[in-house]
């Protein structure tokens, strides 16, 4: 699911102004289930998974792989940020590149947490894998995700049709080396 190469994992927790990005813990399992079962969260992601199936199949420590950050606000998980090199469903322009993904509980939408957490995860990636470009794919109908992609510095590489909807693939070039 993830191949970030020689990156040491887990890193020390990453602290932003309001959030902590950290490795998952057993206490996060219920929120992982909630994220994956939420019709709102999965409006543009092919639909939710059945809660009973998730409860049955989800490991006690979900998201325990390099590149999966739990996003915590006020001591509780509110979402996740994913940095991974997917092995399937990739566009030719994205093959081998790190892909940014994220899921947040609807109750925290509009608070800027996704932008803050994704920017922190990308800064971390720039530090551990300097010169690494990153891609992001979203449906063009997902206006919030399109805005976030632009805010994070992603520019359009291509649009394509998949999963019965128009998709957008953006690229964030590698960070400039320090002067």
C-alpha cells in the first residue's frame, strides 16, 4: 500500500498551530470506521463501505504503515493524511510518484484542518525525501478538494474519466532546495 523507501517510520509527532500528526493508536479505530462508513466523506470516493463490514474487518491498529498520519485536534482523531505510492489505478503521469490523500470527519470541514495537516505532511516529506514530486487526484466536482489542491501548490497535469466521473490529476513539483 505504501512504499516511501528508506523513510524511518514512525516519525516524531508533527505539531502545527492546532493539530498533531502522529501514528495511529488503538483508540483511533472507531474514527477510522466512521471515516470509511460516512456517506458524506465518500461522496466523491465511490461511496461508503458498510459499517458492519468495517467493524468486522478493521484491525485493532488501523493505518499502521509508513505515510499514514492520524490527524488529531484537541486530543482526538479528526482525520487522516496519506502519503503513498499506489500500485494500482495510477495514471501514466503519476506512476512511481508519491500520492497525497486525506479524509476528515464532516464535523471539522471548513475549519482549515485539511490544509494545515496536508501542508505539514508535505513539509515532512520534503525533509525526508528532498526533491520528491507529489500527485493528488480528485473529482472535478469536489470543489473543496480542488481549492485545497491549488492552495497546496498542485497544478493540473490532466483530466480523465474514471469511476463514472471526471477526475483531476495535479502535480506538486519538488520543493526548491534551501539556498
